[in-house]
C-alpha cells in the first residue's frame, strides 16, 4: 500500500530528497546504489539489485537521488512539474508520480 509523503515541484537538476526515516529502513544509505525503474507512468526507487539492468544512481550524502534524463523524458517531466513522493513500506521502495494537468 502506498502512503503519500509529500508533493512539490520538480527542479531542473532532477534531484529528489528521500526522507531519512524510510531511507535507512529501505537500505538506501548515502553512497549506496539505488535502482530506478520506470513502471506505468511512475518511477520506483529501491535498493539496487546488482543483477538488474535498471538505471542505477548513488544516494548522496544528504539522502537525495538524481532522476536520470531518460526517465524524466519517459515521464514527460518538465521543470516546475509537480510530483508526489509515495512510501511503499511493503516493497521497501519510494514511488515518484507526476501530477500533471495535461
């Protein structure tokens, strides 16, 4: 089950701050790799499976992660687009969804 955490505008750098409470619970600590996968108009962010072919990004020192340009294009994300970050405690992942007016 998804729990909404926060909605805000996407910025031009493509960085998303992952909330600390769940970051450590999900194993997404600074310096660790995360898998980012596109799935039905959303991006799933979870602890990396080294065998997977999904986009991989390092979790930064402050707990943020960069959404790669190719995923931004798949979701048709433009600067200042609003997104919501959801918590999926069951699957130990974050889910990023774009809230668009188009």
